[in-house]
C-alpha cells in the first residue's frame, strides 16, 4: 500500500510541476513579475518563488545553506565565487547588462552634469552600498573617473531598491539602476527633469550573471526557467525595463 501511495504522490508531483526558489538581485525586482508571467505561459504548473536582496547578502545566504535553486546576481563576481566553491553547477552567464541613472523626486537642471553634485543645495546623495551592491560600486567608479568627491554627502542603501526609496525620500537625488525607472510607480518621473543617464564610459559595464545552484542540479523546472531567462522572450522584457542584453 505504501508503495502505491508513493507512486501516486510522485505522479502528482510530475503532473503538477514543482516550486522553485530563486534568489534575485534587487535591481531585477521591477522586471521579475513580467518575466515570471511570460515563463508561466509555457510552464503553467511551475511556481516560481522569489527572494530579493543585494547580491552580496544573497551570496552569503547561499553559502550558509539557504535553499535556493537559482541565482540571478547583479554582477558576475558573486556567481563566479559560487562556481569556484562548487555551489553553482553551471558556468556564470550574462543574462543582462545594467546601467546607472541619477534620480530626483524634484525637478532639477541637469545641464551641469555631475558637477551638479558639488553644489551646496545638494546635501544628501543616495547610493547603494558599494561593498555589497554592484550598482554602488559602479557609482563610486563613475565619480572617481569624473574627478568628483562628494562622499561626505552619501546616504547608503543596502540594495538598489532601498537606494531608489532613499533617492526620492531621504536624499536630494540618488544613483540608481536605470531599470527601476521602468516600473509603473516610477513613470511619473521625467527624463532630463527628474532623471538622466550616467555616462556609461565612466564605469565598467554591469554584467549580471545567472547560475543554477547545486540543490537544483537535477531539477527540470529550474533548468526550464534558466533557459527561459537566457532566451529571446526574456531578452525582450529586459530591454523593455532599460537593460542592455548580450
């Protein structure tokens, strides 16, 4: 009887798919719902559960045994470290390239470029923590290459989503992932009035990497989602949210 019940249970699991747990860099939070909706059109029985956070913190969780199946990082450093440690079972691949923008809740004259940051009226500048968030690291690199030191004005967010919140509440402006501007809540902010691009020549391209983790090395559903993220339908969605794609 037990064997019959086990067989029936396994049959139901196969029929209805499985739940996969994915760790996702905070900057992808604005696009992830659309990505999952598109994925579920062809994989309707797979439930995708998302945990958002900074890539550094998510990597620490993964190394400490967090039960994630797949990791979408904000740069290549973290998935490469997981591969080196044998925790990732696939080679890190770039799924999208992120870019920086400057955002302010108030309308600002951006004609002065980054020199605007030196002005006395700009008292607080939100940036992601450069020790854990790749967009923070890119911000520091961009300012260094532009010969601008305004570090005393920095207000640090632990993730890019928290930095966006700080940029429009606790600071005069902030350096954010351009992708965040494409969410429905952000459409009220206008280019050249509330936000501008940061010259991409000032910082190293933000290659965002994906890996399947050891827990899911035999998971067909995880592999299906992984293949989807690297496919043409996902690339179209990433472009719609301000990313560049390889």
